[in-house]
């Protein structure tokens, strides 16, 4: 049982289509976000929406997003434009007896809000550590820290998880009762991401082994 407060849907974050698939446990929001590596940041630039893949990391109820200081989407978000950030996992293709009821099993988190440009030097380093550890656990302390030039070239945004929703579909197809006797295969084709064998950089000095922090990702 989660001890985190439940999600409190707003007008923007209330799930209306397929409402029975909505989840209100904040722990499920954390689980969807923590299991992903890339999300999609949506913001309106001028008179058109733009949605781009974005790296992220979570610390409690704060998402840290980063990108080039020259990125128009990050500049707009930093200036206060409302944003929408999503993370989706595709878990299976659902085959039905009818074309209409074909579907997918998935887990999806949607976060609405106004992002905050992180300028405090201490929080910036912390945010970059969160991002690095989310993508490649153990790498922050094992590698060179960002220098002044790299920090100046990278924008860091903080997005609060106060306004968020989670939607999940699991299980077999939802065929109409009249179609159940049709001799057409129905079921779920599971999908999963597989971690491959590490491939060392050919420019590595001879004898540098693959570290445990990388090998452990294969489990």
C-alpha cells in the first residue's frame, strides 16, 4: 500500500475516455516515470504545438528535464508557457476478433504544468545528477563532472508532478459477445525492451573492462 497522497485530477488531468483505466495511486505515476528513459515535451510555439523527445529524471515530485539552451521548446517553457510531458510504455498488441477492438496494452503518464528554469548552481548540479543516474545509474560519480562550458550550454527545467494522470490498459481484447464464437485468433502479443550486450568504444585504452554498473543493466 502506497503512503504517497493520491493523484488529485484537475480539469486538464481528468481521464475521460476510458476512465476505468485511470489510476489514482501516486506510486503508479512514479512507477511509469521511473521505468521510462525518454519522454515527450509538448509546448505551443507561436501558433503551433511542438512535441519533442526529451531526457528526464525524477526526484520525489519533481521532474528534471534538460536540453540545449538554444532549444526553442525549452526557452518557451522556461518563459512560462504551459507544458505537457508524457511517458508511455507499450506492453503488448491486442489482437481481437474484430478490427474495431484491436488495441494495445500500455502504461502512460501525462503531466501538466508550468516548468521552472533552474538557475541555482547547487540545484542545477543536483538535477543533472538525477538525470544522469536515471539514464545510467552509477555514472555520475564514476565520470567527469560537467565543466563551466557544458553547464552554460545546457538548460535545466523543473516540472512539478502536482497535476498528473496515469492510464493503464492490461488484459485480453474486449470483443463483442456476438463475435466470441468467430474462429479468428484473439489474444495479446507481449512486447518488451531487451538490454543487449555492452559494446565498448573502440577508442578505449586497452584493458578497460565493462564496469558492473553497465553489466548490471542486463539483469
